[in-house]
């Protein structure tokens, strides 16, 4: 299993979850865990996803999600699980 952490942050608007999750489903990326919240008008979502089923490389997925985020007015970031864990280790 190749896990990645995906975060989505920005002004709330209709279709953010649909757009991101449709991309992931179309590219055989399995969402293992998801959390989303809206504070006033700001949207925040964090997902743990397994990209091992995708034919695309991590860098391609990350770049395409960044592009989708730009199109819908949010910031989408992807990190490999091991890098995320190293950065957030106490």
C-alpha cells in the first residue's frame, strides 16, 4: 500500500469534494480516511489515500490535483505518508 496525505483548503464553494473525489475515483485512488470541516466560509479537508491501484505516478497525481485545486479556487497538497509522518513526529 502506498499512502498519501491529501489536504484541500480554501473558501467554501459547491462541488469541492465532488471534484476531488471524482478525480481520485477515476484514477483508482482509494480513500482510506477522510475528514472535512467548514469554519465560517473556509473549507478544510484531509484525506489519507492509497495510490497503489493507480497507473499514474505520485508526482503526476499531485500535479493534477494541484491543477484541479487552482481551477476551483482551493489549494490542494499531496504528501507521501512517510514524509508527512517525519515532518509531524515529536
